[in-house]
C-alpha cells in the first residue's frame, strides 16, 4: 500500500519527545508503517486479517490502535488504488473528541 503522508506520523512522534513513552510510540508507529507499506489490501476484510482490532467505521474510514490501545490512527483507504491516507493520529482521550468521518490531518 502507498501511505500518504508519512510526515503526519513523524510529526506526531516528534510531539512525544521527552515523554516516557516516546520510544514505544515511535516503534509502534514505525511497525505499523512498515507492515501497511508491504500489505496488498483489496478490502476491509484484508485489513481485519492483519489488524483484528482495527475498526472499520465506513467504506473509507478505518481506525487502528497504536501501542496497544493508547493511541488511535484514523485513515482513509482506497483499496482500488492501493492508497492509505493518514487523517489523524492522537491519544485515546483526544480520539473521543473528534468526528472520525470528517477529521483530516491538515485541520487538526
């Protein structure tokens, strides 16, 4: 899969600098990125096979748990084109305050 935009993930990891869990968050985000980059998803069922705890919210919105259930990653997936767009990443608490279907990394 092609992932747009990695810089959103990197920027988020930088915001965790100096915090106790920075290394764990970085490792979890990097692992997710590497796994998804190698994936060849054709449907949400393919996603669920690799990430059983992912939440398929709508036809184009999938939420991943990062670092256990501490962080959420909202994506938009175009299976036909093989593209995963990062829409939002944040803590579990912040996740409770967003509209999953409308959130976009540039409007965060």
